[in-house]
C-alpha cells in the first residue's frame, strides 16, 4: 500500500485567499501582549483598592502608624501622631 505521509509531503497545502490569515503571535504562558495591555488598568485599580483596604484595616496598629502612615507627606505628621500627656502616663 501507499504511505500517506510520503504522498502528502509532495503536495503543498492549499491556502484559500478567502480564509483566515493566521500569523504567529508571541506569548508567555498563553498570555499575549494585547491581553496584558487590556488587563493592566483593571488589575492596577483592583491593586489600588486592595492596598487602600489593607492600610485602612491596619491603621489602628501602632507599628503601622509609625512605620508607614506617619511618612505620608502633608497628612501623616498631623493625623497619625498621638502624644500622651504626662498626666495620663501610668509610669
């Protein structure tokens, strides 16, 4: 019998002028540059909201106040500095 692979390799594949024009699209793990550019603003917005939520929930912790929140310009030095008067200090 005939070998089908030998028979098919001698003929070039027919490409219809009306069919889709496929081209190689570079990707990393199946994600293309177009998908990254479309999802970048959405992920940045979700990341900003998540960062705000974490800072909001952790703003009552004194270590977070002194290390992070007091270093915010025009806002941190006034609002997050808590000075305890000497009369209220038990020691």
